[in-house]
């Protein structure tokens, strides 16, 4: 091993290329940046939880005529909720930032023919809409990012995209519902955004899988809706494009009480109403703390629906583990899974291999937001096609013409724009999505099995939906 390392250094020396290393600097984010102050910390890991951080391989220079000319660093911005109620989304970001930079240790050859190192400037939204907007602005104005990235709920992706649209910064997002991302921010099919694009989940795909899962079991087809008064809840309960009309069209009836305030502590009124209405199916898309409170209270008060389908909160095994046995057989949208038939376009690793890498490096169970890494694949592909990385107009044009296979599924902005397809509006392509059920696992307490593939025939179900369990 020692001889191999020495020969590699000699080779790099001859080629005029410095060895790559990963650095993370952490600071107090936008407040210090606005005052012209910085606080830096160097570490060999990209998993440090910080308000803002900079992650990169070091700059290199070369005058060797046989190698590509070295250009400046490409700076990617990343806003993620490292703290607060959405922090489980950011756990995957901790992993993939480290994984991504190790995937391109010597940088990339951009469309200009030059070698560029990749640098990631990361900021914590603190799970707050206003904070997400602020730190996105700081990254654009102070860190001078070339392209911004965001993921997770609309509470993170939407304010970041709005700042990028206002300040003229190319932006990509994934793992966010496209309807709130697009219509919720004021775009229309004929008046799209200029700077902000997403490989975004479609409510149409998620809803289709919810219904497909419900149709696999015997119920009275009465669905109780629990949604918060936030951008997600408003999109889901939209009477034209949300869950209500789709549920009715499939032969189900629904009961929709008022949208509850985020952070509600007492759900007795909602639980009593669901019991009175006889809702044998309970459905919602809410954050983890709210669901945990609701479900514990529901079971304590004797509300035991046959089917429980909760989006967002149940993407994470930690949510199930915090609740315990009363959560067995809960169902959720399946937005990424180790059995997905896709690969990382940079390293060639399969979804199963990515999950193994995550577990080996974190010591924790794999989590669906591993798929958030796909936006880094997208960013790399964009700059490989950009001939002038200082031209933001060219960057956004490259984003809008992407055709790429990623670990989250295909992205094809060259396909015709048409509702009902995976390119429904100009700024959005959608990945495939299925349905999953959390069952008692062999390796982990809860493990998700794929139980539906509505609108996504390339995904393969491995089990049928079972009724909820209320015990060990």
C-alpha cells in the first residue's frame, strides 16, 4: 500500500495536479457574512452540523501542456435544514456532501475544456422559511455561488428558489412536491420561472400510490385527512388539483376538518371527528413532531384506523422508532429505495450500493433522502456542458436542456412539456414514485417494503399492503 501511494503522488506530481482533500469550514452564517466576518473550522469530515459551511477540494494550478488548463473553482450553494423539525432531511445531506466530493476528487472537465474543482458552500435553514431565504441570499451575494441547490419540504426549497429568482442565480431542487414549488410560487404553465428548476415529486404520482395502497385492503373507504396550514397542506387539500378530487374519483369519501396550525400540541378535536365519521383510513402529509404527537394521542384515545398513510414524516425510520410498535404497517410514498433500478451517473454505483455506503459511513439505517444526492449529479452534468462558467444565462440554459439518468431516476427536460407526463411544466421534471409499507424488519426494527408502483412501471413491488398493527 505504501509503494502504491508513493507512485500515485509521483504520477500526480508529473502531471502537475495537487492531491485532493476535503475541508469544511463552519461559521455563524448570514449574520457574520453580512458584517464581513468569518469563522472557519477545518475537519476531514463533511458531516459537521453548522449554520454555514464550505466544503471543497483545494485549488490547484498547473502549467503542464499535456494536461487540461485549470480554471477557477465551481461554487455550488446548498441550503438544508440541519436543525429544527425538518432536520432528518439534512442527515442525508451530511452523507452525500462527503460522498459527492470524493466522487470528483480531482474536479471535473467543464464545457470550456478546463479542469475545475468543485466547492460546496452549505448553509442551515434551521427549518425556517425566513431563515432559508436569508441564507440563500447570503450564499448568492457573499459566497458568489454559481448554482444553488435545495431539497426537502417547500419550507426549504421554495424560499431558496424565490431568492434565486429575485437575484438571478441558477437553482436546482429535488425531493420537493412540484405543485407547491411551481404553482405555489406564482408560476403558470405559460409563465414559467427563469432561474429555478426542480426534479420534483408529483402529487399526482403520490396520490395515485396512496389510492393504489388503499385498494389492496378491505375498508369502508372513508378517509380522514390531517393536514397542516402550510404550503404542503394547502397544495394537498386543493379542491381542483389536490387529494380530495382524486379520492372521490377512485370511489372513496373523505372528511377534511380545518387545517391545523403547525406545532399543535392537542389533536383531540381531530381524533374525535375521525372516530365520529368512521374514517377507517387516515391520511396526511405533515412534519415529524406533529405526526408523533397526533399518532400517540390517537391510539391512546382509541382511534385505530385500518390504514395509516402519512407523507413526509414517515419517510424516516427514526420517526417510526420514536413511536414504537403502534406504527407497524404504516404506509408512505416511496420516493427512493435501494431496489430502485437506477445508478449514480458519476460513480456508477447502484441504489443498493449507495444505501450500503450510507450505512457503512453513518452507522445508521439507510433513509430515502439519500436520493437528494441526485441534484449533485445534475449540477455536475450541467457544468460539463457549460462553456463559460461565469455566464449565468448559459448555466440556466444548460439546466433547462438536461437529459440525464441519476440515482433518483431520469431527468429529461428535452421531452415535450405536457401535463400528465414527467415534464408537466417548463421548470419541472418528475422522478418515479411508488408506495411503501413499514414492516417489522430483520436487520432494523422497521423496514420499508415496496407495495405499489402506480404510474411508475419500472419500479417493482415486493409485497402487498397489510392492515395496521397496534402492538409488538
